[in-house]
């Protein structure tokens, strides 16, 4: 009965990858074609994450009150309109195209926030026992979307030319329009009635829920921090140009990220989620340390890529932990979890970049890295501090497991 619904959710997560990753792939084009600075394009990324957090929190109560369908269709419509604004920003705002890019970012990021809030909730509400597998498979489509967006955008820019980037955005805008139509008709499982719904106060006063939110925050930081810096390692380790570095570093990281989610989605019922997340967290600790401290750049690159294998279950697993513990919480649960994940995804890369700027020679305290140039040591120093994210995930998982045992 719900197969079409699940397929629509998979496509929705694919589109979610579009809303987060399409514009950053065009930043170099925006800088060359529209004369933007590094700070201006960086501000677009910050605006994207901030808008998604606002959407996560602002729409949770209206969703509980009016139902899922109006808002999941609104999310796709906003993504479609936002991409149109992105494509036509130079025409709509000829005197200051950057204003148009900011307006477009806000519009499609509101849609992205609604995807984060609702897609997991829709899948979780569908009757069935294999929630961990279903959630993991759903989130694997974000990784597949990431890969397709990187490869597709790179190839289209190569084919059309940088000056014709507008056509690239218009082609991608078709996907949210198609899924908008999908969600007008697919069946949705009934929501929890307000009389039986877990109160927000109960969520916020639960120590277990606090650790779930902290866990998804450091899980998001672990995943996004590594994904944002992997292509840099690809360029420095192999001497590849930016476009090829993106394809090698980013796509291999995302490939392993999506593969572990798909594999767990297919066979996860045979392996406890707690053990899978713990093993993934420990693997990420090792990968961050190796990326930071290996004397061989190629080994650092391999560590960055394999971090995708460890990080794959941290975000979707945290969603499942919260949803299983509070099955009657409604949209508020997913709002707090999405906001926590987005906050970690914004904070993690920022902290690594800050470390690279403030203490660039941190890793040169290791005897085998003393001769490393500051330009190479800076990013490694950031990665060393980034080890804190998966390490904290290990601690939070232990605390949550103790709470479960006590009950």
C-alpha cells in the first residue's frame, strides 16, 4: 500500500541533497561570472543551514495541527521555486545578483528544512517492524543524490560551459516539481492523535532525548566536516585539479556513506543498531586520527574516504533511537533532531576551519610531521580537533545504552 510513498520519500531525500549541494558546486562559477567574493559565497552556505534550522523548528507545530501532506508538498514547491530564483537571479536582480542568490537560498532551504522534518517522520509512521532498515535506506538516497549532483553538475558545466550554468539549475529544478506531483496523491499513514501525543515538555526533560540530540549533532559534524574537506585532501595528495578532486574525494566518500546505509537497510535486522553505530563511531575516530597524523598524504586521503563508512549510520541511527524511544512524539521529535543535526553540520566544519586558522601547526608536535609546511599542517590540525566529534558520539552512545539497560 505504501510502496509509492516510500519511493516518493527516497526521491525527496535525493532532492534534499540537491538543496544542500547544488549551489556550492556553482560557487566558483558565481565568483567568476557574477564577481562574488569567498566571503559572499560562504555566507550562502551559512544562510542555507540557518534557514533549515528555522524551518525545522517553525513548522513542527503546524505539521502536527494540519497534517503532513500540505507541508511536504509545500517543501517541494519551495525547492522548485527556489531553484527558479537561483537560475534567474541575474535577470531578476540585475544591479545586485547576490541579493537574488540570497533570496533563492532562503526559499529552497525552507524546502530542504521541510524535507528533513517530514521525510523521516513519514517513513517512521508507515506500519512495519524494520524501522532501522527503512530509515537507513531512506538516508542512503541522500548519499546517492550527493554523488549524482556532483557528477551531473560537473558534466553539465563541462558540456554547456560555465557561462550557461542557468541551464544546469533549470534541469535540476524538474525533480522537485515531479515529486511535488507525487506527494499530492501518494497515501500517507495516519498521524498520532493530539490526545495521545508525547508533550514537548516530556521530550525536553528527558536525559535520554538530550543525548540523542547531542548524538545527532556530533554525528552530523562528523559526517559533514569530513565530506567538506575530503576533496582538499584529494587535490593535495594526488595533485588533481579541483573538478577531478571533487569527483574522486567527494564521490568515493559519499559512495561508502550510501553503501553502508543501503547495506544496513537491507540486512540491518540481523545486527543491533547500537553496535553498528558504536563500530562506526570508533572507525571515524581512527579515520580522523589517521587523516590528521599520517605522514603519507595518500593514506590521509584513504582515511577521509573510509570515514564515510563509519559516519553512514550516525545520523539516521540517531533518528531511529529517538523515534523508537518516543513513538508518539509527532513532528516535534523530528524537528529537534533535524535542528540538532543541522547545527552540528554547520558547527563542525567551522571549528575545523577555525582550528586551521588559529593553531595551524598543532600536528607538527608529532615528531614525524615536524617538517610539514604550515599550509599542509593547518587542515591536518583541524582534522585532529575534529576527532572530538566521533569520540563524543562514542560517549553519548554508552550513556544511552546505560539508560536502556536501567529500564
